[in-house]
C-alpha cells in the first residue's frame, strides 16, 4: 500500500491537487490522507480566526480521511514549498504548484530550501526553462507532466450551461470573467469600469481567496464588488465560499486579470483574454527582487489583449470575444509553449512519476 498525504496548507490549493487525488483514489494500492492548514481569516482588522475545523468537516463529509500526522507517508503532495520539510521524514515531496503563474514566488520558495529535494512537476517547456534558469534543476527532480489542474477541462467536468443557470445569465450574451489576484492587483483600477460592460455582456467577478480573508489584502477589495453587485443587477460576484475558479474559466468567453495564474489557465482553453498592464518597475518583493518573472506588458503580448486603463475595457472585451485569425494563431502557439499536453492526462502522468520514484508500478484496473 502506497501511503500519500495531501498537504493542503491553503484550501484554495485544492483544485490543483484534486485531479491527482481522483486518479490515485481509483487505484486500491493507494491510501490517501489529507492534512489541513489553519486557513486564517482576519476579523476586525486584528484577530486571525482559523477555519481549519470547518474545512476538515467539509472534506470528511466527502469521505476523505483527515490527519495531523506528517510521519509514515511515502508521498507528500504539496501546493508550494513546505514550511518544515524535515517533518515528513523520507517521503518524496511532490510539488504540484497551485497555479501556473509568472510570479517569482515559486522559485524563491524552493531556493530558500537548498537542503531539501523536491519532486517538481512542471506544466511545459516554459516552466522547465525557468527552473533551469534558477538552477533548480540541479537540486530538485523536475518532471514535465502538463498541468493536472487543467484535466477537468478535458474530462467534461464543467458546463457553461450550469453557470448560466446558477447566476440567471442571459444565454444570448457572452460571459466576461474578471479574476484579479490580490497582489499585485488591478482591482481599484478596473473595478468600477466593469459596469461599462453592462448590458452588452454577462459579467462575473471571481476574487482571490486572500481578497476575502483580510489577512494579506484589505477587506476593501471584496467590499468594492459587493457594493457594485448590489447596485448593478448584471454584475455577479462569486461568493467567498467558492475557491475553484476552473468552472468559471471554462464558461467564460473572455477573462480579465493582471498577474494571476488564471491568465495561463485560461490560455489552455485557447480563448483570448485581457491583461491589465501594471507598473512593472514598482512590482518588487520587500528585498527588492522582482515580484513577477515576466512583465505584465510583455506577457502573451501577441495572444492576449493588453490595456492600461479602465476606459479601454469595453473595446478590449469586444475584440477579445472576436479575435483575429492572427491572434488565434498566436494563442495556439503560446499554449503549446506553456503546456506540454492539454488532453486530460496530466494527473495520470503524476501517478506514473510517483510509481517510477517508488520503483513499484501498479497497473490496476481504473488506476
């Protein structure tokens, strides 16, 4: 029996891990467990309130096994570098990143632990090149498997019709998804301009979980859209309880963001998105290192439409939902550069790597 721990430090990492969990769960040779982090939310701007017990209860209701133990596992699946990797003993630490972003954070976190060897799963040629650039290929074990998080796109898991019905959208109108990250964010530059898209388009806003929790971003991020949704019946805000953006990406005809991984995830659908350009020179970590690996002004510059102020939003959306043949060709090219496979098999590839690492292939029915 192969014992696997899914280390869910943050609940919103789960969509990146869930497809791997589902593939392993079909194989009776795997014993699957989950460990949940505190998942704090900030109250009154001061107090941090853990959501751990509530999240654990939700997973138990789905029949999943919960533990606080870190010892005795063969494999640990994590969405980021682990805080205390030594606690997991001799287990293989498998880094399935929670989002294919062009921020520098993943590389920085791995570089902070030069004595820890991770099994790093990359989504394609772009990521493998960056891992090599940072020298991580020299002390991590890197595999290009595609992105498991995308697999449900190709499993028929999501339905545009369900989103239309859930939010009572006009099925004759295109769906525009605004999905900003919490830092660096375009929220206060784009927010009110979303109303200019009404009534020509259906508009859905899906915020980063940190925009709700108040721990790493101010509560005014979500309060802005709560007010806009109250004042504009055609603007729909996804509730904070929903962490999985993938159904909304699947349903959207175009999406708007800035430095979020959802930009790359939407690209996998080979549709045209919109990137809000930020002041790249000011985007720095506290130690002065760049926050982003790529400039927002340059990323997917031939594939996605770039804007620098909210007044450009309506024209950009109109163009994005009807891209030129040249732009469509660039989208296909960039998609193949970033993703090595878009066929719903990435999670199975992770399983194959796990069995390769353990030296115990398990060809079972449904595995």
